[in-house]
C-alpha cells in the first residue's frame, strides 16, 4: 500500500513541523467582531497587545487587518500598550473574526537540494459547521498569505481547522472523533478518508484519535483544548479531578486512551497531566477555559490563565516541558468569553 497519494504535498516531501520548531513568526487576525465577545469586547484588543508584546522580541508578528484605518488603530494601541510594535508587520487581509488558528495558513516544509522550501495548505473553513456566518473572508486568508509571499499553496477541498489537529513533527498527529467525524464538516467522508487527507496534506504517517472535547467548546471538540504534544513522544493533557463536573468523564476517557497510545515508531507516549481551571461561566454559559490552549513560540510559551489557585500548577508543568523557554501567563478570563484563548487566535510560521 502506498503511504501517500501521488501528487499530494506529502508525496513531494512536504511535512508539517511541530509547533516548538523554530519560528519565523506568528500570524494573528486582529479582533474586531464585537458579537464574538458580547458585552465584553473592550478588553480583548488589549489582551492581543500583550500577546504581541510577549512575542515580538523573539519572532516576527504578522497581523491581518481590514485596511489602513484598522492598521493605524492597531499601531496606536500597540504603541500605548507595548514597546511600540517593533517586529510587527501588517497585512490588509480583511477577516470575519479573529480565530487565526482555524482560518489561517498551515505551513509545510520540505528539504530540497538548495535548502528548505515551504508551502501552505488552504483547508476549507466553514466556521465550525456553519455556526457563525459569514466566514467568506476568513476562508481565503491562507491563499492571500501565500500570494503575498509567493508561497505555493495546496487546496485539499475539505473542511479542516488548525485547532482540531496537533503534530509532533516526526509523523504522528493527534485529533478527536468528536470534531473530525462530526457531520457538519465533511459528511461525505469516512474516517479512513479523513485519515488519507491528513497523511497526504500534512505528511503524517500515524494518527491518534481521542474522543470528546470539553464543555462549552463550540468547535465540537478541538484537540488544542485537550491534549498537546510538547515533545516528539511527550504530551500534556488536561484532567478534571471533580467527578461531579461534566468534563470529568470525557477527560478521564481521553487520559485512558493516551496511556495506551504509541508514536509512529511504536514507542509509548509519555503522558503528563495539566489541571483544569475551576468551572467558568458567563451569562449562564459554561466557558471552554483550558490550560491546554497555550501557544509555543521562540523563547516563550504563552499560557492562558484563569484561576489564581490553579494557574501556578499549570505554569509549573509547562515550564518543566520547555526549560529553554519562559512560560508567560496572561489573564484570559475576558478572552475566553469568545470561546477560545491563545492557541485559538495564533498560527505559527516555521523558520526555513
């Protein structure tokens, strides 16, 4: 059996690097849709500004903005909130919303005779099963980025979101049945079909399936709220300790699965646990607050914080996982009202 389909990115040698591989930069789509944070939008741009301030000393920060007026407003905010926006680049790519992990470009790389080459995958995007139309502007962001930088772009022709997958850069991918098998994404595809697309367009050889996501997650179970690779054979996974909490059973089930899983070479995974913050609600709605929604960049790891009693434990776990990076905790109690945190709003650009 041929591992990759002919003429697929993987057949040409392209692979998706792990998030902790060196970055050229980080992509963000600047927040502007107040309906995503109803009654609580005002602090959100300032949280983005804190992200930029933490990232820019270590790598480029590329921001999608609507036009020159939005660029000017963001420049002013960064100048007021940070050290002035040095190492920040603006692109007039209008968006519907700010969730760049899911609508942004996924970068691939391959080794070539004259050096490393990159490409972009432009998956279809339908706002998590047509939940929040319109999303036409978001859907074309990867191709706009590819055109801006003259990068080859591949179009799989199916719906897929960056937050639904996580890779170790060595051939293994983590995902969830709740999301990728949901009929609101690709109802014409079987599980085997979806695995073929993941292999062909991301260059992975081994796919690990978790079950359900956490309560309040409108993405139908993105893996970046559950379990993340922090090394080629090491994962961190969130665990709820209270049996009365709705997250207890699904997270225990995922933990059980992880402890039986192996990587692409048949080696067992090292499984570390992260706590869950205490349940958070806003206007009676359970929020998907999770310490697994961290973002790994050059020199730093951005950790969303929510709970002063449990934040230090999560920070300590991640600091042990990334001893050569500084773990920076930033309060995301307002950001998560939009139903996502740092990983949801960012997309890495690996360095060549």
